[in-house]
C-alpha cells in the first residue's frame, strides 16, 4: 500500500489531500475522511483502468477544497472528464455509486 499527497497546480504537495493505492483499489482522502474509492477493473500492460467509482454519500461534496481535489483525482484515474455537474449526472445515471466509506 502506498500513500502520497496530491499536488497543487504549482506541483506542490497539498496537505490533507491524500491518495492511497493498493493492488486492487485506489482511495482519495480529504482531511482524514475517505471521499472516493476506485476499484481496478482491468490491466493492460502498464495501464490500469479504474472504472468502478464509489463516493462517500455524506462527504463527497463537503467543501470547495474537497470537491476541487476530488475532481482532480477522478480526472486523473478515470476515463471521465469530471466536474461537479458531471459527477451529479453520473450519480443519477448510476455510473457512480454512493456508499458509506467511513
């Protein structure tokens, strides 16, 4: 398992915005709260595809900072171009699941 801080637009480590990876999943935590879980669905050479997206039902849109880094996280690790409006649509379309991750 590996954990590291997300990077700002200036490429500086951001406190309290953490990505945690293991062989099968990747998580995003904001201020110690798990916000998102992605499950690896396939592996092709060096490219890993995370398509099973689960967001914490109570915290995914908790604050502007959490939402900002959640969007960056999802843009980096999924095939979706993500913003808050897109997240809401994907939830409505049942492509993103909501669950209690904490």
